[in-house]
C-alpha cells in the first residue's frame, strides 16, 4: 500500500489528483448502481407495485435536485474535497440504515435512506465533475485546453457509467449470493475504506473559490448554462421514464426473466453506454481539432428522438418483444451515451472557472429534476398504460431536449 502511495506521489499533481477523484467516484458508483438494483428487485419481489417501487426513489431524486443547487454553493465555500467526502460518508450511512431487520423496511423508512443516498450521489458527482476543470493545465489563452478537457470529462463520465453497469450486475449477484442485508453490509464496508483513502490523499484546497459566494449565486446567470440545463432536464427524463422502473419490471413480470438476468441485462447496457461515452471525443470529431458545440448537441438529440418511437411501434406491431426491447435498448444506449458526453463536456466548458461548482451544481440540479420526473412517470405511465406509452413519452422528451439545444452557442470551426 505504501509503495503504491509513493508512486502516486511521483506523478504530476493534476494527474495524481485526477486519479484520486476518479477512484473515489468509481467506488461510489459501484455501490450506487448495486443499491438501485437491490432495491428494485427486493421490493418488487415482496409484491410492491411498479408505482410503489418508483416511490421508493422519489426522495432520492428530489434531494438530488436540492443537493445540486446547494452543493455547488457549498463546494465553492468549503472546497470540493469536503463535499466529496461528505458524499462518501452519507452513502455509508444510507447503506447502514438498510441493515436493520426486514420488518423495519417500510416504504417511508426506505425512502429516507434513499434520500440520504441521493444527497450523497449528487455531492459526489458534482465534486468529481467540477474538480476536472480545476486540474486541467491552462492553454495559451489562460483557459483549460478544450481537447484535453473533453477527453478527461468523457473518460471520467464513461468509466463511471460502465462501473454503474457493473454495479447493477453486482447488486443482482450479491442479492442471489448473500441476500439483501449481506449485500448491503459488503458494500458499506468497502466504501468506508475508500473514504479513508480519499481523505488521506485529496488536496484540501481543491475547488475552493477565492471569493465568498452569495446564496443568490446558486442560480446561473449564464444563458448558455440555463439552456443546456433545460436540455439536460428533458434528456434524462427521457431515459428514466422507461429505464428506471418500467423496463426491469417488464423484463421480470412480462418476459419472466430472473433477478440475475435482469441485472445482467441492465448491467450490460450501462457498461456499453459507458464505453461509448468514453469514446465520444473520437466519435464526435475531436481528432480534427473541433470540440463539441450547440450544433453537436442538437444533431445528436434529433438522432436520439426517433429511437423510442421506433421501439414502441415495433412492439405495437407485435414483433418479438425480447428482440425489440433488447436490440432497441442497445441502440438507444449508444446514441444516448454520445448525447450525455457532449452535454457533460459543454457544462464544464461553459462554467465560469472561478466558482466552477456553482454552474455545474445548477446544471446537475436540472439533471436530477429530469430524473425525478422520469422516475415518477416511469411508475405511473407503466402501471396505467404499459411500456409502449413510456417509450412514447421518452420520444417526446428527447424532442424537447433538441428544441432547447437550438439556442446553444455555436463555434465556427476553421
């Protein structure tokens, strides 16, 4: 362990700090994906309806909205180091709450535990994404180098999402192997170790603003950030309206898939999604020296908007539901991954360098609000009208994301 730490100390400061942030983010993401899968499968197995399962995540998503808004201001005040460690600590606490006897696990109790997990997740994500801009060396113009910034953001985001997919599978596997409480205990112990590692190595001044941010600075004054945030709201609502509750319940109840099969399917989807996201710079033309702009976001959103509609039509025509859903999900995942990667780069590029977490926090507030609406709609729409209706709502929401992208700044490339 000491030999590894000494090797880390020999690396350039920005690389060493990037690795510490990335490892902490990876570990958190594994537990976040596994916990989501554990909760969906465990409570659906107890006989909870799709709407009741969706309600378990309601406070998780709601507090994500609040946390991103306030967390950006908090990080600018006390530093990204502190907010990242608060996030890791709260996740350990949330996992610990679920170790109680099964008779305690009412809907209200689990919602509170999920609320803590939602706060933890968004503090951790906001801290990790914001820190990248602080660690990229500046170019000749005094601003972070666009190409390197895009690559680092894509790598962090893509690897995180691949690991979230591994977390989905890990959650299903641990539940089959150790049961609900055993799986939770293993994750809590592992994440506590990562928290100790991060506290020891992460720069204590990382991301702390030189000015004293005011509470009114929570709301972005940048038109570009506001428009991108609106597009992000609809983009992630479009994903979660059919992915969070409707899809796993459909695979289990309508197609008869086992817990492990559902977990493996969703894990594979997110792993591919993350791998594509990490390769987004190559897929969107960074090799020609052009970083993405508003036009890039618009074009990829338009391409994505027709995919859920196509899947819904194929199901209405009574094509093989397994083939349609699995194939459609994979294609949707590839195109969605590139949309998400472009957005993730644009927010870091648009954010002010001084107090970067304020703009990033506002943007991820919109992301969390989209997930909140999408999660709630996923339970309601599926329970009343079925998966095809969830897909139609998804297509509409991607179209709205494209409409918001129309006004994003464009760059005239040479």
